[in-house]
C-alpha cells in the first residue's frame, strides 16, 4: 500500500539472539520465537517500508553464530535492514557475521529528504587500545547502560551531519537519552551538544529499555521501541510480550509513530509471568546493575529467593 509522500519505517529492537535454536535467557520462549512473531505481525508494514531499523542488543551475549542466524532472518525480509549495536553486542563478531546484501551496519542512509543516522552509543562499554581503536570492555553490558559517544563516533557523526543534503535527520541510538534513565547524557554531554548543534535532527529512535517509553531530549522527541524478545510495561511493573514500532516520516519533518504489541500466546504467557524481583528492584532504582553483578550466585539467591537468571546479571 502506498502512503502518498511519507516514508514508512519499521523498528525492531533488542532481539537478543543466541547461537542456537533452543538457547534462551530468562523467559520461557526463545528469542527466535519472539522475532518470528514480530515479523509475522509486521509483515504488511515491512512490505510497505522503505527500510527496517534494528536498534541494538541484536545478540544476547555476542556469539558469532547468533549474528549469523539473525542475519539469515533479517536478510530474508523484503526491505533493507539497517542495524546498530547495543551494550550486549560484541563489535567484532557482529561486523564479521551479520551483514548481508540487504542487512547493513553502515552509519547513514538517505531516504527521500530524510537522513537516517545510526550512531554507536556504547562508548561507556569501550576502551581505547594502544593501536588507536576502541575495543569492547568485558563489563560493557553494565558499563554502557547509558548512552555515550566516543570522540571518534562523535566526529564521524558531525562529518555526516555537516555533509548531508537531507532536509531532516532521524537519529537512531541503542540507549535512549531520556532524562529519567540517562542522567549522564543530559547537560553538555557529547550527545547533547551534537543534537543541539544540528537542528535538522527531528527525532530520536532507540531501544534498550525493552518498553514503549517516549520523552524528549534537547527538545527532540525520543521514541523507545519494545523488545522483540521480552518487553516490560514499566508503568505497570509487569512483563509484556514481543513488540515493535512503525513510523511515518513526513516531508515537512513531522514524525508519526505507533507501538505494536503482538497478540498471541507469547504475550499471554509473558503477562501471566511474575516480574522477577531483581528486575523490579533494578527498574525501581533499589539496586544498580553494578551491585547485582557484585553479588555471588549464593548471595543473589539468598537475596532474591531465585536463581541468577543469566551469568552476567
Ligand atoms: Fe536489550
Ligand atoms: Fe541494551
């Protein structure tokens, strides 16, 4: 279906793929099942879309085979897919195993009078190597809980934004720079200065929070996409089923967006599953990821009355 002069985009996020069918994290279904449910529900929108954007945490722990398997799924879609990494991703295997002829890790693509700018916002999970490149830190999942830009990524973004002839820019990140979840990104952070310096950035799309939050950053709307694997209804403090977002970008810079939760057995099961206590504590700020990580397995079990769901948490 054609929609006059607007551009259709489908956003998926936080697929958390593993290296083999049957591998999962801490909910009952596999990441494959959640993504399959999302892509089936979104088939019409994907068929109509100029592109699909996948906003990070593509793999759960970064196995090469996870990116191979995800690349096969995304490569079969009828629209080009543009991906960026999240705090769970590992750069080297992602770059080696994910790209396909229609699955991209490039930082920018222009569609009509809109530029899609995909930035790596995992600076806090990186360290500078002696050879001048940034490498993933072992603790990147927790260290990069908030968005940040390395000087290299900031300069790359500024060069693209200065050179583009596009009238409007849509900025895609993994971690959303919302004041309530990313206090370190406020004020005069590199990301804030970048957005402030380029008024053509009309909107920001992100993932990471596994929910459908929205807000503002530097006067620009921020839209957060649910996870295709496991989402949270942070307002209600309950688990939620697989979801995604659709967008329509207008020639005058306006953005319409809609959140979709996929109805069906996965969502029914998630809604009927009690929120893990540690996750409720994490969301409420009663504990930090760093504090959780410092607990031994026995201490975790003693404190929460349940086994540690994943080795890193
Ligand atoms: Fe995630
Ligand atoms: Fe994340």
